[in-house]
C-alpha cells in the first residue's frame, strides 16, 4: 500500500472518531469516503470507530461497476450514494454522512434550510435541500441524493440524516460541522415569534460571491 493511501486511510479513521466525539454522529451510523486516484476508499460496515483500523477501509475503482471490493470487510451500506457523488462530482474528494441531531430533526420534518443566515451560501446556494425518502443503502436513495445535491455541497436526507461534500476530507468535515450549526440556529429560530427573517436574493448572491474565494490560497489536503 502506498504511503499516501495509508495516510488518507488514517485520516478517514480520525475523521470518524472526530464525528462521534463532537456529537455529529452516534454509534456506527455515519460513514465517510474519499477519492484516491481512480478508487474510492470508504469506511466498513458496522465497525465501531474506536476499533476501526486503516487496513479495514474498503476500496473499489470508481470507473468500473463490476470491479470487486478490496479489503477484509464489507463497505458501508451507504456506499451507493458515496460512489454516485464521487463519480458525478469530479471536484469532490470526500463525502461525509452523519446523523447529527438538528440536521436529522429537520430531515424528519422534511424541512429544507432556507436563507436564514449567510452561512447557507457555504453550501452553494440559497438553501440546503431535503432529498426524498428511500430506504438506506439503496440505489434509489443514491439517485435522490444526486438530485438534492445539484449545485450544492450539502443536503439533508428525508427521515435519515445529512451529507456534505468537500474538495478535501478536511473541507467536507468543516461543512458537516457548519451544517449542523446552521440547522440548530434555524431550528431555534422557528420557536421564536414570527419565525426567521430570510435574506434576500441579492444578499445571498453577495454571500455566494464571498464564499467563491473563501478558500482561495488554501491548499486542499495533499496539495502543496
């Protein structure tokens, strides 16, 4: 195994442990994938993060539907939407899926996050959509996630959880943290008299322009 691949595997394991330690996820319900050349690396199914080791990460080529899985353990049951997003979004290097409390509560209510805060622009548009419901692990769920993710770097999954994308694993994790914070702020605002005051199209456009250069000059993971 190449040194760079082993390092990415270690980063995936560390990110999984960070998800649970921070409260973004519980148990083994979340999963993380990352692009390594023409292959997808993804967390194994039903393995506690504190017991997960880099060599347990499953791998498969992204350019071959018939390619066998590599590794000693089965991939996450959600591998289909991870694979679909990495194939569809060439700029994406990592996919994070978790069940954080506020994102999941909004997903259960099937309530998209509107332009209640300028941070919504960090996810590519004026809202964070809710993908339609399909059973976990299915091709149908993967197709619905692709639709909800069009032009976005995050979505909620109806009655399920959330997904974020990143140009690196670090950025996908950053978006996951920011998405849960935004979901919490929006949910709390719904309890106040009158509900949230939404930003205008012009105000969101201004925020989007700002986020277009937010990471300018910062190297993605593995870049000089």
